[in-house]
C-alpha cells in the first residue's frame, strides 16, 4: 500500500502552485486595486527573493510575487 502511494506522489510534478494561476491572481488583484499587505510570516529573510518562500508555502510565495509586482521591490 505504501509503495503504491509513494509511486502516485512521485509521478505528480511538484510545484508550489501553478504559475498561470498565480499570474491570474496578480492580474485580478491589480485590476481590483487591492493593496498587498506587508509580510507577516516568519520565513522571510533579508536578501531573499520570492522563490525562497516556495519551500514554505505557496500562499506566501504568491503574496510575495504580488507584493513585488505592486511595489517594485521585495519585503524589508
């Protein structure tokens, strides 16, 4: 049973979230005039890019991408 489950998981491509869905989220948020909030998580470190957040949470990654697009910079 475990081998079967492992094989099923290994066959699926891993992505924090589909990039097309993130781009759609950003376009819709910009269109609606939503201001992205400042980062409130515990993973962000100075010098990082949004890509570093992918290992922790796709929602943090998505929010970072939107913040960067909106403000033109990364979190402080």
